[in-house]
């Protein structure tokens, strides 16, 4: 779907606060982008910008679903893709666009290619504002320290000069650095709600305003340093959280790599022309060369070949196909050119269907509220109430108490405002904002050094909750590539490898790898689906299937896996056997999961005999073979319905949708891009032990997060009453707030020390 450059009028209300201007141009009419679905419903896909949390999903989906005639709506948080379908004629497409715009979000037609290559402008903006706040804080401290140390001895003129210089630095820097909080707070208030950024914005504005007033009136105290320090620590937490969220790239976007950008279409006159994939229609005849990936679902009309469907089914052995056989999009043609007829458009292909399953899983996973979000939902009303009561109390209480005979000073409007600002600053959610990101950064850095990349901000929280492991076989429990097994004659291996070098067949490549460097045979003839033929030392030689290379050889049934037969002249035929070997520590990893109270299950699209053998070797009692991507999703849904929280580990395209739908997921570094993108964690190397360590680190990280949140709550319980009763100034409040952030960070750093008890 093509992108329209004119964005819609929006101003979002998410915590990032980095939305477009509210007076942007509107999309004239989205009707050209409406598509008729197979079930007869109309549908529209929009790119929604500014949605960053589960609350945004609920708000947008709920508003669109409330429109008359709308039957289904789904927002993917990672891609920003909003899908809506409705009964034909029930509503105008413009109503959906206007509904999203009224909620305060930017919306435009969804273009997956443009979305895929978009830059992280939000992260860059946050990083610049963080640098500005840090620069201002360091420079203001140079002028604040002399004032602190010599407040009783420094003359009013010198002190005033220090304050004015601090003001010249703080005002532009703080107003610029605080824009994400200001925008978010303004958008939230516009929607008649409050978020975490409302008290932050109030605290910054009031601290700066009071500081300017104190400086202009010659007062002894100003709080420019406190305001800049507050913003610096808050922006650290905001940026760390954003970076972890941004790493959760969409697997559905990466499926574009599994669909060719163009297809070779045969015109009626027999001329082959390259056309864009979106222009391929059912009934078109396409030319498919060896090595090409099937662009759309279709049926072979002419020719025969073998196809690599490993990323779709997990089956390692190539599958032969000839005239009349159906071939799915995403499979790779291995041996011979052929002609196919498209039976589906690209948007309805097997790959596109998997992309929709992946997005549905990602969207469901994004609905889960994180620990910090739950704590934050309680924070805002409590802090607002305390600050308001402090201000009202210091205005109203002194006159009443004096009337009742109590001797209490009347601080007036200025004193009441200072105490209210101190409450806002000392209870500022800086420690709360750092409680989770600080732990996540330390834990993810530790895992990165162990070869595990954590891609999702809340992945560690969900991994710590995992109580069931679902493993794929090919490429996950096993290494995912055939390897020559058993003793073979070295001379025969070299001769067979000389033929194998002329083929891209997976078994031929495995044979070449086992033989090592060597010369290729001359004038090798390839028989599609059968094998290779050439002349070696004046004698005919064949390598391939038993029926092709050595029909006279019997089958002893001792090996059920893939095999190649080699026959050279009058010599006895030789059998090369291949196996997809288990990862070196597969059995140990399964035992480690069980030792931690986690059951393990094996799901694979491979043959039952291969799955059973792998499960037995790894010590897995529960296994299923020949399962489809939909079967894997159904199994995960059944586990979730039973109250389990499964960890899915897989590597193929047939696993990508399950990885997105699981409670938490992991993929090996050798997995295809779509699976790596769908997974929360990616582990390197040939061992499964990094996932076991990741589980241990995640559980320790969860304890650190709970400790940090508990400390933040205890800090506020102690600090808030002190500020309410006027025992601290806004500067002391800022210092206490910063100290609480330091404690939270130091507690998170405990995760770095592996040797001590945690």
C-alpha cells in the first residue's frame, strides 16, 4: 500500500510526548486504501503514530470498535499498524481516520516498506534533550556550590549575580529539555486525564518560576540546579525505557525479506517481464529460476524441482514437486527452472497470513501492563492530592490555628507555594522511573556478554514469570543443518564431493563440508529430484537417491533420516547418512529447566520419527510432530487458558507467529530474521544454556525491580510528610530525589556481580 505524505492532524497523549504539531494537514479521503476481504467485509490499514503503551491500544481500539458496523479492530504497538474491518456500507472510512485523530494520534495509510526503514527520531530527540539537561546541570552546579558554601558570608550582589547566571543557563535549557513532559502532560489534560508527566511538569514550572521570583526579589535561595537535576535524571529513565522498547522490532515487517520484491511474469506473447509483487494477480503465470524464492502461493504448470520449505515447515529434507503440485510463498526453488501459476495475491499468501498471525500475537502481548505501569497508575492521584492539600493547608491552617490560640507563623502565598513545590519535587517519580529501566539495562548488559540479546523492554519481567517451555526441533533443539554421520571411505567421499560441488542441495552441501576443499567434477548433469551424474576417471558416477544412483542396493532400514547414495563404475554403491544433530547441551538444558520447576514440551513440523528420536535423546517426554503454525498457536493458547505462562523457543518462519503469541519467546542467532524479530530474546552459539542463564537473571532482576519499587514507596512515605510540614526547601527536595535515584541505580548494579548471593 502506498504512503500518502500528508499526515493527519494529531497531538498524542502518550508518555513520550513527542508528537507532531496539532495543526498539520489532513488526509483528504482514505477511501482509495479500503480493501474488500474474502469474507465480504471492507477493511482499512492505517499507520498510527504516538501509541506507546497498552493504554493507547485499549483507547484506540475501543473508540474504533464503537463505530457503527465495525466488527474487528487490531492495533500492533510495534509497527503502529491499525487494522479495522466493517460491514460494507455501514460507515465511511473517513470516520475511522477522524476518530483516531480526535484521540490525539497521527494517522496515515500504512506503508510497510516505509515503516520498515523509518528512523528512530524519538530516541534521537530524547538523547539531545538529555545532553542539554546534563550540560545545564553541570554548569549551574559551578555557580550553585559557592552560594551553598558561602550563603552566610557572600554579599547580596555576588549571590544575585550567581543566581542570574544560573537563570540564564537554566531557563532555556530546562524549557527545552522538559518538552517531552510538557507535551505529554498537555495532551493528557486535554483528554481530561492525568499521567505521570503532569506532576513532573508542575514541579519544573513552579521550581523555575519561584527561582526567578527569588532571584528578582534578592532572595537567598534559588532552585535552578534542582530543576535541571530533576530533568536530567528523568530523561535518563525515559531514554533507557525508549531504547529497550525500540529494540522490539516487528517480525511482521521482516517477513518482507521472505517475499521477493519483484516476480518474473510471463506475458501472453511469452516474454518474461519483472513486475512488482503487488501487481501479481491470481492466474498470472510466473517463471521461477533455481535459487528463487516463491513470490506468491501457486501451482506448478511446467517442470519439476525440489523445494526448501524448512522455514515454513521445519522439515530439513528438500521436498520434490512437479506439475500440478501446490507450492507456498516463501519456499526456495533448489534445482530446476519451472513455470508456476499464481493462485493468490501477495497480500493473501502463506507469508502474509503468517505476518497477520505474528502481528496478532504481538498486539496481544503488548496489552500486558508492566510492573512500573501499575505502580505509576497509583502514583499520580496521590501526589496531586498531597501537593494540593499542602498548598491549601499552609494558606488556611495558620490563621485558624492562631484564632484558636496557637502561635504559628503565617508563611503566606509564597511559603505555601514553596512547600507544595517541595512536595512535588521530593515525591517526583524519578526513582520510580528508573526502578525498572535501570535493572533492565544492567541485566540486559550482563546477558549480552553471555551472548543473549534482550530485545523487548518488558521481556525480562515476562521471562521471570515463565513456568513452561515449548521447544521447536529443527534449528532449536537441534543445530538445524544436516551433518554426515558414520564411518565412510575417504576416497569415495572425495569422489562424491566432486559431484556435490555442482549442487545447492542441502545434503550435497553437507557432503562437501565433510569432505573439505577439493576440485569439482566436470560436466555434471543434474536430474531434478533425482541426483547428479558425471564421468570420473573415465567411468560413470552418480550421486543422489537410491533409486537413481544405486537401484540394486537394498534398504536395511537401519537409518530413517536423510541419505545420499554414490555409485562409481563397477564399485559397490556407498551410502552417506545424515542427521540433524542435537545441540551439545540440549539434554542438560532440558534437565536444568526441570530443576527450576519448568516442564518442557517439543512441537515440530518435522516427521514423527525424527521428532520422537530428538525428544528421546533430549529427555523430553511430551512431543508432537507435523504441527502447523496455527497448531503451535493453538497449543500456546491452550496452555495460557490453563494458567501457564509458556516460554516459546523456535527459529523457523513456522515458529514466528508462535513466538509472537507466547508469553515470552527466544530464538537462536542463526534463525531467520522474522523469527528473531518476533522473539523477545536472541541467543548466540550452539548451546541452549544461555536461555537457562537468562531465566535465572530474569528472576533476579524481578527481585531487584520489586526492591526498587518498594524503596521508592518507602522513600515517598518518609519524604512526603517531611515536605508537607515544611521541613525541606525545593532544593533539599531535589537533592533527596536525586539521592533516591542513586540508591535505585546502585541496587540495580548488584546484578552485575555474578559471584555473590543475590
